[in-house]
C-alpha cells in the first residue's frame, strides 16, 4: 500500500474512539508505568468513561449512566483483544472477536448527515443508547480496518512497559509506538546503552 492512509471521517472517528477506550479503560502499562483501569466503584467507572468521551470530542452533558459506562469498559476489554491479535498478525483471532462484537451490538449500516456535512456511513445498534451506539460504531470501524489491507495498521506500543494501542495512519506504515514520548524513551535508552558500551 502506498500513500497516506485514508479512512473516511466516520471510520477515523470510531477508530480513534476505539483507541481512546482501550487506552483509558483497560489496565496495563502506559509510558513505562503501571496504568490502572477504572474499578467497579460507580464513581470510578463513570468518571473514566466521561474522560474517554471527552477525549474523543463527545463531552457528555452529565456523567454517563452507570450501565452504559460498565458496558463501555467491557467493550474496551474486548477491543484490546482485537488490537493485540492484529498486532501479532493473528487476523483470524481479530476477525473472530470483531464478528462477535458486531453480532453482540447488532451493528447496522445507516447513512446519516449532520448540519453542513454530506451523507456518511455510520453504524448503529438497534437503539440509540450511548454504549450501544459507540459499541456498534467501534466494532464496525475495527471490521473496516481488519477487513481491508489496513489490518496491519492496528498496533500495540513496542516500548518496554507500555501496552497502549494505536492506529497507524502514517504514510509508510512503520509506526511502532503509541506516542512520541514512548518513541523518545526507547531512543534515549538505546543512546544510553551505546554510550555505556
């Protein structure tokens, strides 16, 4: 594949949302330090989901409902499996989980148009609840990526002590890190190792 990666704006936004949900709502490591996911405490769950929604440009008018928040945390855990499988080049495992997500969310395509915007393809569940809408959209966005030659663009950070995920939208498709900070951390460690050797 050559040239800049081109997702339509909705696919880009649901893939960005998928990354934010996985990175903000699942435990692991981030930038070399342990990262805690929200606990079962209702305040912790709703606060973390509200922060994730704000990060993707969807600031809720108030805290999201607890049931929706818990469902989005579960979605993030399942989407992490997709990113990890795609990063390991196990597209069969990634596709199996995406198909389960598509079934579970009952994602259905629909053309929508916002103010001053052209028609675009969106995916919705059978109702417009917050969690179901995002779950269906994220599942469809991941399906669009894995079901195309862009499957190799889903990744997990290669830096030590970091397992945050990303979508590589670079021209050359060689991204290995979740952030410039992790890339710099790895380069600095390699430089220090060369200097010591």
